[in-house]
């Protein structure tokens, strides 16, 4: 699967992608590639630490409750 990318400026560079296609490509990756992609995202977010707060606030919105709950269940399973 190809992910079309549109570059709209030289610097700063703004790249627009179809998030559904990005998700599909991520889902098709092997587990080690998925972990590497997540690690790269976290690494690139380091200079933007406050963005984690914005993401957290966004995930608390009612329209994101299914995603929030799925992430909690997957990343932090309840161990009995």
C-alpha cells in the first residue's frame, strides 16, 4: 500500500496524509516495525512535551471514549 504525501512548503514542512491509510499501513507492519514507529513518534515528540497534554485532553472528550478505552485496555490491561 502506498501513502500519498503532499508537501506544501519548504520550511517548516507541512505534510498532509490520509490518517485512515496511515492506520492501515501501521496495522500491516510487523510487531517490531510497529514498536519502532511508536518509538520514533515518541522521540520526535520530545521537543513538544506539552503536546502530550493536548493529546490527553483531546482523548478525554466523549467522542474519543472508545479509542481512549481501547488504548487503556491494550496498553494497561488489568491483571487479576
